[in-house]
């Protein structure tokens, strides 16, 4: 099966898969809430896969591998204003931001 799928290293949800020896590399993802302004990141996985959260992200057109630029961090409550895929000024509350794991680049 691995050969047929090209020996994937991550599953469709962005989580690492083990190799034939049971080993895997744990990616060094950060919460999007930890990223500084004007950085561009790529969404890699989620800390919450509840139906409600997935529907929220789907309604915002945010999915795995979406490139997101942090435009502003609200000091008061930690919410982020972001842009991605032609969307601008999208506000994500802190409770959302701590659940989205990203990698810089």
C-alpha cells in the first residue's frame, strides 16, 4: 500500500505516519497564535478535529496547506487578522488560533 501511495510521510490530516520500522519524524509545528506579524505560514494540521471546528474553517476557506500571512495581532485578546488565497482582513479569535498548527515558509 505504501508503494502504491508513494511512501507518504504524513496522513491526509497532516499528522506523521510511521515508516516500516515504526519510526516517525515529529514535525516541529507551531500554533499560528505564536507567529509574528508579517510572517507567512502554511497550515499543516489541527489540534482539534471536531465537526464544528472543521466546518468553521471550511466556511472561512482555510484548509491544509493554505498559505496564511499574519497581518495584525490584537494585543487585547490575541486574535489575528490574516490574509490568504485572495481573502484579506480575516479575523481569527485566539480560541481558533491555538488550534491551528503551522510551519513557517
